[in-house]
C-alpha cells in the first residue's frame, strides 16, 4: 500500500442513499437490485445513518417490525463514524478497528460522496487475502 493513499483512492463513489422515510422493504429491494449490503440514510443531503442488510433482519424482522411500515430511521445506526475523501487510508483502518465497523460513509461538506468497506481496504492492503478474494467476487444474488 502506498503510504499516502487517501480514502478517495479506495472508496466506492456515489453511495446508494435512501430517505429516512423509506421502508425496510424499499431498502431490501434496493440492496437486492444493486447487489449491495448497505444504504446510507439521508434527510435531503444530510447523512443521518446507515442501514445494512443485517440491520433489516436483526433490528427489523427479528424484532417483529412490519417491513412495509417500519422506516429506515427506526432501525438505522445513527451514531456514525465517517471519514473524509481526503483522509489517509490508515485513518479509515484505524477508525474501523476502534469502532468495530465494516463500513464507513465518506462525507464531504456534509454530503455522502462514497463508502469505504473492509473489503475495499482488504483489496488495497492485501490483494492475496481471502477477504480480498471474496470482496472482489460478484454478489451471489
């Protein structure tokens, strides 16, 4: 890994966002259709949280929530750790370790501009690792 790579060099740009009023069904269908495991929850351009496929199952379905009427703001992770596109890759690695998270929204001037995942960092730091191989594979829909 080059010492001075930034988050912008490794992130997935243009993250998929949904409004806080979107339902669990909306999020699940979006994730399925796009082949991703998370959506950034927004109010206009402001990042409010993130919802993963696991959140939908654990915080939504397993708790008996109605998938059509429960909104993303009801189950999203709101205590977010974010990074800037100009942050060093090492900063993203450190924040993931310290906060035990697998995804970091990338925010510039308050707006979501990307997402950096554990898989992105694995591909960057150790292309030969099992995690990098799995991350590089197409989604199994």
